[in-house]
């Protein structure tokens, strides 16, 4: 019994430390400490003592998770631990609408070999030239769309 309580307390402390350390190492160690405490309580105290210790371990685990996941994020200290900002930008250029870009003039922003980027009315799009290589700065006409890129031809 002397070792069971310290194992439970160490397990709870390691689970609580999981909030401050990236990765799952402390959580796994905490779970192992609590499981070892349950096994030792079954060995030392028998079935009824082991069941009581297991219920206590589950209650401690539930309280620890409640504090970490529900209560802590609502506190002033917890809000400092959580990233609150969002990024509104996109990593890809916008998709072109067929009725808006087909027939428009485009300027090659990069060389098209046979793909590259073009500007259509100030917006940058990925483009494909079936004719092959097109030099940077060349004037092109949008003739169609292919999945996510424009199909451009020389006017």
C-alpha cells in the first residue's frame, strides 16, 4: 500500500505535465505509473482492494483530464498556453471560373514549359500551354480550363 499512493500521485503529475511538454511521453509514463499502482494494489490488497484502487485511479484520471481539457483552457493562464490566432491566407492561387476567364488576355509571369503562371486581370493563375515553351512576358489568350489550371494559347 505504501507504493500504490505515490505511484498514483506520480501518474497524475506526469499526466498533468503532458500539457506543458510536447509529445506523448509524459502521458504514457503517467498511464504506466497508474497501471502499475493498480496491479500492485491487486497483488497486495486482493481483488476488492485492487478494484477500489482501479476506481480511484479512473476517478483521478477523469479529474486530471477535466482540469486539462475543460477547466484550464478557460483560465487566464490556460489561454496563454493555447494558440488563439488563425491564418486567413491560402497556400494555393484561387481557382478560375470558366465564364470569367475564357477568352481573356493573359500575360506570362513565369516561362511556361509547358506549365507556369500567368496574370489575368491582375490575378495570378497556374497555366498550361499546349504549344510548349512560352517566354516570360508573352501575351496569351485563355482558351480553356483543365482541372486546376488555365489552358493558354498565343493570340
